[in-house]
C-alpha cells in the first residue's frame, strides 16, 4: 500500500473499512436503453442529418468571403509603405518649390495620408 495522507479518516483502519464497503457495494447499473425500431432509428438519423445540414449552412454563411484572394495591400505591405513615403517626399518637394513654407511642409504628410486612404 502506498504511503499517502488520508484526509477525513481518523486512522488507516477506518479508511480500509470504508474502501472495503465501497468494494462490496453494487456497481452502478446503467439504465436500460430503449431499443428503437429500425424505422425509428432511420428517422432519428435523418433528423440529425437535417440539423447538421442547417448548421453547415450557418457556418458557410459566416465564413462567406474568407476564401477570397488577399488584396494587393495585404500581399505587399512594404509597397504601401514605400508609396506613402514617396508621395510624402513628392508633396514636400512641391510645397518647397512653390514656397509654401511651414504650412505646406505640415500639409504634405496630411495630404499623403489622405491619398493613402483613398487608394488603398
């Protein structure tokens, strides 16, 4: 017998008595299952198939569109960053060329972000 602490028992003999009572007790019997006629079983299986088809349609409805190809921006995230940086550079140069000063320099990133959202 292994050496373990038996909580709830005053002595090892009391625990052995309890375990022997459990061994002598009748095992739990499973309730008898009602046997169905073959036609009833077929009907029940058809109902289960109908429920499963309904669930499958729900799942397909929820996942509709997930199998589409990713967009250009999702496939090449670095391209979006490069184009945004290039647009900002070009707009800043234009602001410098037209001598718009600080206001033009501040507007360049804002315009770039606006264009980025519009095209992507």
